[in-house]
């Protein structure tokens, strides 16, 4: 009976170990990029843009189409209403011309006329049956080849547009990835910050509870007052309330990080940076900035540059509509019935070649105004690009200044923390030796808690300022 219990214990320990997986910042970033729906949408849009580029390139090549037709007719077709008798002619050597063969009246020697019409002596019979054709079932088919020769530059412009659009889709995907990475980093360091504050709150609870026990002993010995114990009890209760708030904050921030990484919100994990090590900021300093390099790396600037090029090409497309177009065409066709060599109820084949020329003549200014509109849109994109560059320059300057300020603040909080630790040590020694009061210890503990909390906030602020600066400089790696 011991073996099943042992197996269950091993299984449970394995489940707990797997549940508490350790995640680094890079692994959180990777999971977020893999699972984020907006990133997937951007990747699909990039794929669509690739298909559109290939589609535009196909316009250079001849297009081959097949068309087949079948028609059923309820009636036959007849060229005459009934049998026709046509008069004939004979050659007259005397006149050198052809004369109608007419019946001659013996009495007068003139052509016989009945109802005002001369009577022919011989006729050619055209029977209706010979001029009636079976068209109940008609088949027709053609293979057509069309080769653009000159389209006014429209095909080349469309190829450029789709090529730029594919690059723009890729930049859009990268920009969304940068925004996601920054969001993941913020959530990651928020968890780390709250975990540090959780440990800090637990330590603070231990400090005030230790003081509470000391004051209770002193009250039993008659060297402390009830009022002093009540003051300490208030601080103990406040410390427990603060600890509860921090615990809730840690749980909620873990849920947010799990959601960003594509994990279940109740997933159990430990972050690699929860060990409380101080950040290595010895080599960190404000960056030297070359705005031209920043512009070349920023995805949003490059996107606006591509948008400007796209609108330039759209203007060329609008201009192409005012230009003549030339295309060569060729077709192989068949029909049944066919009339290539008399009417026959069988398939006949043939081919044809030619050219199509289209020259716009007069459209009441519609085409020219469309071209001017496209040119104005291209100028608008250039103004948007210059405006974006001005805003980015301000953004970079502010981020660099904020980063420098965060580094200085962190150094100041480290100094304040050392002073708070020493102040608490002295206050506790003085209280134990009877030269200090419980209020002095409470004040020192409060100052110690504040200094530690500010040091944690400053550390996280340095990390976030570093990430944000790399983002605005276009140097974010992921």
C-alpha cells in the first residue's frame, strides 16, 4: 500500500514543479509575439501584400483566356419564305451584253407581259429546303491572347505601388511588435516591482510585529504605556492592510502578463528577475543622438516615406489614364455550325490577330482633375512626414532627458536607502537600551519602508526608461 502513495507524491511534486515554470523577459517577449492576434493579423496582411505584388507583376505578361458558348434555338433558320424562281439571262452577241430570257408574243414580236411584268421563258429554281439551316444546337469557342504593349506607365506604377505596399505591411508588423514588446516589458517589470514590494511589505510586517511584542513585554514590566501599544497596534494593522493590497496587486499584474503572453490568466509561473538583484547600471548613460540615424531606424518614419512614394506612384497611375494605350490581341476560334465553306453542321476552326489602340480625347476635365488630386495627396503625405519628424525629435529629446533623470534618481534612492537602514538600526538599538521611544522606532521603520519602496520604483523606472529610449531610437531588439 505504500507504493501507490509514493507514486502519488511523486506525481504531485512533478505537477507543482511544472506549474511553477520560470520565465525570463525574452521568453515572455517570444510568447507574446507568437500568440498575439494583432501580430498574426499583421503577418497575414504582409502575406496579402506579397500576393498583390505578384499579381501586379503578372500584368507585364500576356493573358490567355478561353471562352466557350452553347446556344439552343427552338427553330431552324431559312433564307427564303418559299421556293423562289429567278429569271435567267443569255448572252446577246449583237449587243455584247446579257439579256433576260423572255417569252415573245408571236403577234406583236414583243415580250409577253402579264400584270405589268414580263414573263421569263426560263427560270432558276431556288428551293426553300436548300436554304433552310439547322441551328438548333450552336457551339462556339475561342482562345484569346492579349499582350499589353504600352499602357501609359500604369503597369510599372502599379508594380511599384505593390512593392512599396509589401514593405509597408512589413514595417507595420514590426511597429506592432515593438508596441507589444514595450507593453510586455512594462507588465513584466510591474510584476517584479510588486514582488519586491511584497517582500518589503512582509519584512515591514515582521518589523512592526517584533516591535509590538517588545512593547507588550515592556507594558507587562510597567515601563511602557497602553497608549504606546495602541499606536504600535495601529501600525501593525496598517502593515497587514498594505500587504493585502500588494498581494492583490501581484496577482492582478501576473494575470495581465499571462494574458499578454497568450497564457491562461491563472497560469502559475515565476519570473527570472524576482530574485531581487540590483540592476547593473554602471554602463548606462544617456545616448548620443543622431536624428538622421533615428529617422532611418524608426518604422513609423519609414512607413510615412513609403506612403509618400505610394502616392507618387498613384499620381502616375492617374496620369496614365490620360495617355494612349496599345495592346496586341490574337485569337483561335471555332464554331459549330460554321460558314467558312458553306453552311455545315460541324466544327470549323480559324484564327485572327490584331491590335487595340485607345486614345482619351475629351472627358470634361475629369482625368486631369483626378491627376491633380493624386498630386495633392502626395504633397499632403510629405507634409505629414515632416510633421512626424518634428514630433519624433521632441519625443527622443524628452525620452533621453527622462532616462538621465531616472539614473540620477536611482543613485539618490540608493543613498537614501543606506541612510534609512542606518537610521532604523540606531533607533532599534536606542529603544532596546531605553534611550529611545517606540515612536522613534515607528518613524524609522516608516522611513525605511519609504526608502525601500522608492528604491524599487527607481530601479523599475530605469529599466522602463531604457526600454522606452531604445524604442524611440529605433534600437529595440526582439
